[in-house]
C-alpha cells in the first residue's frame, strides 16, 4: 500500500495532463500512486495515459463526470482497491516542484485527522500566494479568500487537498450531485470543519497560471450568452453552485439572495471589462 494516492480528474487536454504526470514522475519521493479519472475524453488522452511517464491507474467515466464526481469516483477506486489510506485531490493544470509530494505528505503525517491544503502560488514571479482557502459570508452572499496562513480558514481549495480515506468517508464524501464542478471542494472542506475536522495549510506549493485559472465569462459575449454562462457549471462565475451552497447551509431564502448578489457582481464586472475594452 502506497503512502498516498493522487486522484486527478481529466477531460480532453492530453498535453496538460502529460505535463502534470511528468511533474509527478520527477518527485524526490515516489511512494505514491496516481489515479487518473478520464471523464470521457475524445482527444489523445487514452493514448497518452497508456504511455504515461509513471504507472497510472485509470478510471473511465463519461463527459457528465465533472470535477466533483470524477474526484469522488477516483477516491472510491482507491478505497476499493486499497491502494492507499490517504488521498490527494488535485487538478492537472498545476505546476509542481520536485519536493511537493514530500512536503505535503509530511504535513499529512503530522496531522493525520486533518484536511490538509496546499499553498497555491502564482507561477509568474514574484510568486505571490494565489489561494490557501478562506471563509463564506452568508449575510453578504460572498466567498472570501485568505492569502495569509495565520488567518482562520473555513474552507480549502481542491488544488492539492489531502486527507485520510477514513476522514473523507466520515465527513460524507464529495456532494457531487449538488456541486458537480465548481464549489465541490469548497463545500466538502467547509462541511469537514463544521464536523470538527481541522483544516491545515501545508508549505507544499502548487503553482498556478493566475491568468488562466478558472474559466471566466468572456467580456465579448452577448448579454443572452452571458446570462446562460451564469447558469453554466463550466464557468467559475456561475451562480448555481453558490446558490446550492448557501441553500444547503442556511435555507432557500439565503440561497436565492446569495445567487442574486453574485449575479449582480458578475454583471458589474462584465460592464467594467467592456468599458475598459473600449478605451
């Protein structure tokens, strides 16, 4: 049994996934397994995985398996095959330094009952902290981010989130039916904390292309397309997962109010981007 299993949901970006697997193959600690959950890719992902730079366990899904279900199915496969007693949920579009696994595993071993987050850092110099987690402000309908480790956290991002399978199962797993893509990592770690599970941030860093992180609604899109994007789970500005989160925790009235607030803020940002584009 390996020390830890990395669960990596992928879909139709073979080159990105290959680069990520190459980064794992260069790690200075190799006592881990990799489970790639292929959500019905139609590009060269299958061929790439067959020739991957390190051994890979592949779970086949379909295009309806977004990040939430893909991660849940991958963790279930790790548990069923007893590949490891620990898992790390992670994206394939992150850059890793060779000491990443060693540092993250050390934090997980030091805090065996915690949910452990990685420190997401901007890939471009001066490598500022991009995200380590944050809190939710239900009365304002807002997600709040923290960029300082000493400030209290109520959620962690899924960009390298590790924990024991026992803790994952005790918390109740990822709620992928309500949160198929965006928000599933936030909601899971929030729920874990409310159940008394500590949230810990590791000094293990993942590097993020801040300009490409998340899928933004294009400023050039029509207003009708913009409205559709607000309801499309493939865009991180969609209001569906935010309404689901607030509704699950504080009821339907707060859920609707939060969705309205997020929609209004997204509209204002769009207007500002379009105004800047005209200058």
